[in-house]
C-alpha cells in the first residue's frame, strides 16, 4: 500500500489526528505588562493584546501577583500552562486584576440568573456577583479579599466586564437610563432646544388636534373628545420611554378606521346601540388597550424583528386600500347623505366600499349643496396649499410653519357662526364633552364585564398593533436619533419601541383613547419645524390638555364636512404613492408582488377590510415560510486555471470544470428544521441531473460514477439544530451504505457548536473520522485521490510491487 505522504501529495497533511492545542508561553514582556493575554510572537514590552475581549482565559489573582519564574541556569522565562479559550479548553473563571470572572456564554460554569433573566436584569438588580451567590461561592468578594463592590465576585456578563474594564461608573444606572431614555435626554436638554420644540408642538397642534376630532367622529364612530385623549397621554408616555427623539405618536387613519369597524360590528350584533356614545367609547378603549398589551408583550419577548416580516407590496396594497376605503367613506358625509345612508334598506353604512360607490352614484341627486360646497371647497384649499408648500419649501423652508389646515378650521367655524350655516342643514360638531362627564375619565379596559367586546376586538387589535408598529418602525428608521446636532447616546431599538408604544396605548386605553402610533408625516412636521427632543411631544400633550379643559366650546360651530375633507386629504396621501410602486414592479417584472397588491386591494374594496388584511398577512407569511424552507444548495465546479476556486456550476456550466467522480455540494446557510425538510430531494436531483432545476420526471442523466465521492462545503453552516443534524446524519448514512465516500470541508472549528453536533450525532465517525474534515475543497479532492489509490492497492495487492 503506498504511503499517504508520497511526492505527488507532499503538500497535503490529512488530519488523521487533530493537533493538540499549543501551550503558549508568557514571556517576561507579558509579565511586565501585567496580564497573561500576551501573544508569544509579540516583542513589545507594554501591549494590550486580548485586553478588549472577555472571551479569553484570565489568570488568577494569585498568579497575577507572582513574579515571572526564571530558570536557575539561563534566566529565561519558563513556559506556563496558559491556554487560550478559542482552542476549546475551559477558561479559569477566577478573579483578575480587572475584577470579576466573565460569566457570559463562553463561561465554564452555569450562571442561571444571567441565563434566564438576561444581562440587564441580572447585572442591574443583583449585580455581577449573582452567579456566585446562586452557586454557593463567595458572597461578592473578589480575589483580593474585598467585597461588596458593584460587579465583584461571580461570573460577569460581557457588558459588565467591559464596563468594569474601562472604568464606566454607575453600571446599574446605565441599564436604567437605557430602558428609560428620559433619564438620558433630560440631562442633555438645553434652553436652546426649547424654542424649536415649542414651535414644533404649536404647529403640530394646529394640524393634528382638529384631525384627531375627525378621526374619532368620522372614522372611529366615537365621541370627538376621545380623539383628543390620544394626544394627551400617548405622546407624553412615549417621550419618557421611546428611543426616537423626534417621533411623535398620535392617532392614525388606519387604526381609527379599524376601531370604527369594531364599533359598527358591535352595533350590528346588537351589543351596542347606534347612538350609545358611552359604550362606543368603552369599545374604543378595549381595542386600544388590547393593542397596547399585544405590542407590550411583543417588546418584552423581543419580537422587534417582526417589522421585517411583512413585505413592501403587502404594506403598499393594504395602505392604498385603506386610503380608498376612507376616501369613499368620507364622500357620504361630504355630500350630506348621512341620513339617507342610515335608512338605506341595504345597510350601506356598514357595507363594502363597492356598495357605497353604488349608493353614491344612485343618490348623487340628493346631495346637500351647502355641505358639498364646504367640504369640497375645504378639500381644494388644503390640497392647493399642500402642493404650494411642496413646491416652495426647498427655497423657502419657513412655509412649513404656515398652519393652513388650522386656518381652514377656524374660518369655517367663524363663517358657520356668522352666516348661520348650521341652520341651513350643515352638520356641526356641537357640544363636545366626555361620555361620562369627567374631562379625563379612567376606566380599565380589560374588565370582565367587557368580555364580549374583548372577544370581538381581539383580532382587530392584533392588526392595529401590527400595522402601528410597522408604521412606527418606518418613521423611526427614517428619523434616526436626531443627527449629530441632537441628543447623544440614544440608540434606536425595535424592542424598546414596542415597549414604549405598548405602555402608551395601555394608558390611552384606560382613558378610552384611539390607538396611537408613530406617524412619519407627523414626525416629519415635528423635525422640519424645529423639534429636536421628546420635549415637543410633552408640550403637545400639555396643549391638548388645555384644549380639553378650556377650548372645547370654541369647536361648537366646526362643520363636520370640513373634518371629512381633512380626512380625505390624508386618504389621498395614502393612495398617491401606489402608482410609483406599481410602475417600479412593472419595470422589474415583479408580477407576484403586483398580484399580492391587487388581491389585497380587491378583497378590501369588494368585501371588507378585515378580509383584505387577513389575506395579505396570510400570503405574506406563506411567502416568508416558502422562502425560509427552500434549501439553497449548489453544485460546484472548478474555475479553470485556478488552484482552489470553485463556483456555482448552474450559473455558468460552460466556463467551469467538473471533477470526475466527485459531487461537490455547497450548503450556504444554517441548517434548521425549516430548510432541511426537502434537503434529501434536492440532493437527489443533484445526483441524478447535476442541477436542482430539473423536473423529477426526467430520467437519470448523470452517471452514478460521478457520485463516488461526495464533498460538502459547509462554510455557510454557521449553526445547526437537532432536526437539521438528524436529516444530515441520515443523508451521510445513505451515502456510506451505498459505498460512497463523504468529505466535509471548511467546517467550523473543532470546539464550535456545529462540529460538536457532528461528533455527537456520529457524522464524524461515519465519514471516516476527523481526517475526512478538511480545510478546503481542493484539499478534499486530494483526499479523494489518496482514498482511491489506497482502496485500489487494498483490493489489488498484487499491483503493489511486492
């Protein structure tokens, strides 16, 4: 049998035995530098190699105080037994000069408190000595005999170790300021910020306080004052807990419309009267409270990544459908047809948008002239001002401060009072008061007596929470943290945003407010008019409180047609971006995206809003599942003229060399239960056809001889779960049973979780031991040559030359 170190393979060293970890020496220089992280190759006397990482083994305090040992013969430093942890050996978790042992995921001992509660809670509440106290070790005392200090003793988290290493003070307060951003930004607040925040709050109040009345009365079908509550409590609470300084939360058209669907559903089912404002307000509080609870729990369980689940086509189709629904809904009060709609035998007030369009076309002759004139005139004025602002703002930024909508509201109320339009059939808001008589009535939304409403509102509240979080995420990501001239040290966090929005809406639900989330348009107005800090939200809340307490009588003559016109402008803004997206997807031939948009839009228009939402979410989730469960394995070919360069053979098969007798398969992703279900079928297609694109009805076109050696390039397998390991084990066993050799290349290092799973499952042993796990595809190919030659001489000993 020929030697495996023959001349033709002299550069190959098959890993028949893994080289044991090297025993690094600590030189005199490292001893002088005061730590044992020193690289043996470093010649510097003072260095900081390894000091920035808590993942290395640190010396004991006693070791660190020992002078360097020298030989009596030559005075040279003797070798120590220091072993870096990255080679897979357990570190010594004892006290060092920096204080505290590292207790993170690389720790040798289990720290239950950090593992269960997380770094922030365990370090902030119990201190870093929690681990040792739990495990019966020293009670917070370090290796120097001291104790009681913050972070002394016990396994330390990565954060706590780094904070201590770099001298960060107030480490418990550090966590508190992170989760309560108010403590961070209030200490940085300057008087120079106040002018901009005050102007921004006044500008937003002039725009959005009348808008909140519109959302409540026209979309939510609740008393108008409940719309104001959304600007009393929610912005204030978000200013305390939110991580985006310039974002302002408030009621939105989509959420208000969904609240209205629950209220109308309650009326249809007989659980509420058509004019029962108190019960309608209570239902709105239930919807808002449940939405807040859902989003709050999502934040606690760290589900902030869900803002990337739903696709852009879904959001665009749904938002455009909502805009269309609102536009059609508002045409009925704008034309003065509310009375006819309520008494319509077909129940058009609670029907689909298509039914309302038919109703409008058949009843246009009964439209009220004054109401239509006020509504469409207000709509035209606001749209003209909107376009003029958009045109002039690049040259004259101050035009953003002009409160055009507020002027329209004031003038319409004045004209109605002066000319007696209310006596000519124009509907007005009239007296605005709380349904309970108290300016700010408190009512816990999740009462057992409201259980029937809770059941009706659950699905709608979930959708409100989902859409509100998505819109808030878009606004927060667009605004950021205010730039270099704003507040410093505040970082955006999707999970903290969920908690802040959840708490704000739970509080709003207690006062029967509309759901309130971050709106991009409103927040952009805040930023463009000088708002730099959350103080603008607090001032907005105070202005709204003043309105509720003192200014409500001045809204008496405000025409409802004007409020409908303002909502129609918002609905138009929701629709106007759809043509751009449609044009883009047509240009790139994104037919599946266009089909999704059309299905959501059609289902919403012709049937109902909940069906459109359910259909869109269902199709989006199916798309995500389909994408995540599809294996992306590739067959590789060698680039001609290169030593170790391999590419996907399906992309350009004519330009690559195929290795005879070898099937080289690249797995470029982690293996989980989701994407391994179809892995066997995909591999079978590679074996039979050399591609995963061929239909399985095709007869075999790839000779079995080309699959004698199976080489898996698993560089992309950064993690693998139990299901993935089981499937891969069965695949390897099948190849071995068929007499085929299996090799793995570019496997994660020996002490990695992936390699340990390979060992525990028996994959390493079934393949032929560690020697079948090599560093590169080219090395695996050389190993196949060696195995083939060895097998040949084993089967034909007479050819061995004696």
